[in-house]
C-alpha cells in the first residue's frame, strides 16, 4: 500500500464529491488501498454515516475503487461517533503511516511484513481485511466476488514489471528507466513495481517521483528504502 502525502486542504467543500479532482491532483488517479489505477470515488476514511462531522473534511478523504469501497463499508469497525482517533487507530492508513513497511507483495499474494512490530501485526492484518485488497480467487473467508478482479489486474502489472526489468537489464539507459517509471504510473500498482525493482535504488526513486503524491519522508533519500513515518503508527 503506497504511503501518500495529501497535504493541507486546498479549499472548503460543501459536498465531498467536489474534492475528487483535488485528490487526483495531490495523490493521483489510483485506489489508495489496492493501488489499481482508476478510482472514481472520494473515499471517507471514517464513514460519514457514523462520523458526520467528517463528511466534508479533507483530512478524511482518500480514493477508493468500487471493490475496496464496497468491502470497507461492510468490514470496517467505524468506532464510536465523536472519537475519530480511536476509530482510526484500529488500522494503518496511507496518509499517516508508512504503509510501504506494512505489507509484503509477491506474485499472487500479499501478506503482513515480517518487519511489522508485534504490537501492530493485528492492526496490519485488520487493514487488509478492511478492504480485502489481498483477496485471491480461491479465498473463501469472506468469499470473493466474481466481479472482483483486483488480483488479476495486480498479476498483469507484475508480469509487465518483470518484462520491463528484463529489458532494462539487457539494455540499460536513463531513457528506458524513465519510460518504465512512466509506464508504471500509467499502469498502477506501485507496490508491485517497487517489489520487482527492489534492488534498484535509482528505479525506486523514479517510481516514487512518477506516482503522484508518494510521501517522500517515508523513504531514505539515497536508497529509497522505506523508513518509519514520523508521527505514524508505522
């Protein structure tokens, strides 16, 4: 899950839907949870039905695809109205935590990283369950809808990233590196591309810059390896 820097509110909103283009401008056109490229909806981190005061609050906005949004509506523990801090603390969030440290991506699977402190393992696990972004076709608890193709799109991105990594190895050049970073941003699934190019600091830096809104403070400025986010749980 890509950590993002949403920044201060660009304006006040009478309707949360009016924040969509500003979110695109700040953090790109991708789901904040599963990272698939297109997202057509403003996502309330804490649901507006329970936390009515946050219905039009910029700091409560992310982006979600239809699958992540639908599952989150059913799975999230919304907490107690008026206690936003406790409700948020049950999960890891890409705008306040370094979610790049939380999960390991491999071909066809996502799991909690072994580097996650023991006190946060259950929080990381709950974060996956909240949107089901790790679900696979054979996952049965809860059952995966036939319309949920996040796993398939992620695997397609993985195949593409591996092909481009082989091309780069055979004919390396700054131009090809930039082209690959641009292709990655157009394809989505930052974590997949980051995993495939994990040993290439130059590519990691290019990917971070090309994916709009990736939080720079979540990474070492030289190696671009993920570091603890100041003020976050992780």
